[in-house]
């Protein structure tokens, strides 16, 4: 019997690779072969972070890690989203097509289906040209998906202008649909990317991607009905398949990470009291200046709590001289899902990336929201105002003070309502993955 072969294509960023990898592993568990296509640059990072998978295969050789070029030069900054979004459409469609044709020439793994990240939806055109069916996976919220899909409508309605800036007559809040919560127009993701020109390049690229969505009826999203009922009822084509969670085996490293996970933090957590540790992690993009880094470090000291702090290997900041850190453990990269589900975790100080939110909610951990850019600002509002399972951290002229961190940690850890709502939501979110759960049914149907 021929095993169906799926090509998985994430957008080249850690927060996009993770959910696509989890979905790919679920496809393998259900009897598929998967070619997981990273960019050459990220492929090297992934292989270097998982020594036991150096050949790019899993134990059963059903998940194959492969790569194609991203169109950037060796010295280009891959964190420059504008530059990346200009390079991808110039080169990747042609190289993806050639990759598929090369696989077919070999004849052993004929690709029968493509799952493309929403931010790589142009791959549906490549698939269509080659007679292959496809699906898109949105690694962010359904609300982000709906906002992107409705950009042309927002232009027609005069909410934003043709250059994606806010029109002068616009209201501060809008509802894309009566069933959806209000959105602060200042939180539109492309307006929060540091540089307006960069933001414009990104949204222009994503609008280009969304024009390919008509080529598939499978619009998958890492969310659940409980989290975004209004949005899912407004855009019923979006199928919730979340939370996309990996196996809970504490002794194995996750595939797809750009940095090696430090598993020593798990044994450290085993030694800490129940619900006593602050987990502090800001994802793969967040960069603090030295002032903010100092305030964060000294704020963790001030809380007088045990903390597990992820400080990426690319961090160039120096720890302040006064920083004790005596109650904490600092790692370069952590097995986040395993950490969040550990009984010693009391709360999650997070940048509000959607993957982090889904992992936090699925673990019943209250969230202290410190967004950095893009959709993270709206995600914070959703957590604090709609779901009411977290608190937002406030800045003074862009700087979050050590006192603010101490105050909000204390407030969050003493809020019994947030704690109980977090545990209730955990049950509801995880029920989607149980037999008869909506997400599991959607995944099986897809």
C-alpha cells in the first residue's frame, strides 16, 4: 500500500515552524510520510539543535527534514521581516516547484498533499499547477486570520488607506463582525513592527498570500472554539485544530527548534515547590535594550520568587552588577511546553506569541502579558479582557520598571479568580483533543 506523502511548508520563523512541526508529527502518527521544508538557513539551525536527528529523519524515517533557499544572501538579517517578505515571493515559488519535481523524478515519495503556512499560501498556486491538493495552517489566532482576510474590506470601508495606514477618519476601535470582540485599530499587527515601511512590506506580502486561499477549503488554525467562538462563527471556513501540542515525553528534545533546548531545567523544576516558579520567556524575536534588560533582571530579584528565565544565546546584554539571580535558573532555550505543564510553575511572563498563549492556556497557567510587536498586542487584549486569565504589564515611556514587574507578579499570584478561570479554560481547551473533541474531529476530517 502506498503511504500518502505530505509536504509541510512553514514560514521561516520559530513561531511558525513549531506548530507546523507538531501538525507534521500528528500526520506521521496517522500513517503519512512528511517532507518538512525549511529554508536552508533554518534547516542548518534545526539540525544543529537536535544531535540525535543529524540525518534529518525521525526514528521511523517518515518525517524527513529538507530545505530550499529563502532568496536572501548569507549575511542578510533573517529577523528583518520586510526584507524576508520581499525575497520569498521572488525565489521560493520556483525553487519549491523544482524541489517537488525532483522528488517526483526519483519516484519513491510522490507528493500527494501540501500543507502551507498561511504566510506561505502562495504555495497553493504551485500545488495547483502540479495537480496537488493543499491546505493552509494559520499558526496565529483565528482573529489574525480574519483581520488579514478582511484587509481589502477595511480599505473599502475607509478604516485603513491603500498604504495600510490608519485613515484619518477611523475610529479607535472597530468590529470586523458583530460576533467578534472589538479591536483597537492601533493594534493592527503591521502597525507594530517597529518600522512603518517594514510593516507595509509584510502586510503587502500577506495580502498577496491571501489571494491564493480560494484554492483550498481546508483553512486550519491553531485555536479552539472556546477561545474564539465569535471569529469562528464569522468565518466558518476556518477549522480549529488546536491546541497543537507535542508529546509530553520529558526526556526527548523537540524537533524544529532553532536553538538547543536545555533539559536541565526540568530536573531543577522538580526540586521547586508546587506553583512557586515564574517562567519568563519572550520567544524568538524579542530584543531588549540594556536599560530594559536591567529592569527585568532586577525586577525578578525584587519578586523574591523562584524563576526560570530564558535568555536566548543571541542576547548581547550584560547582567546588571546588582543582579543576584540567586532564586533563579537561566537557560538559553527551554522545552517550553514541558516547562509550562510542570506542577511547580506558578505563572508565565510572556511576550504573547500565539504558540506561547496556546501552550500556557493548555497548561492552566495564569499569564503576565508583556507584548513586543505585531499581533502580540491584540493577543494581550484577548487574554486580559476577553478570556480574563492574565494581566497586562504597563510601561512608562516604553520602559517596564522593576517595581511594575514586582507589583504585577504579586497581583497575579494573589488573584484566585484568574487562577480558577485558567484551570477551567485548561479543561475546555484540552477537551478538544480528546475523543469526540472538535479539534480532533476537524483534524481527522481534514
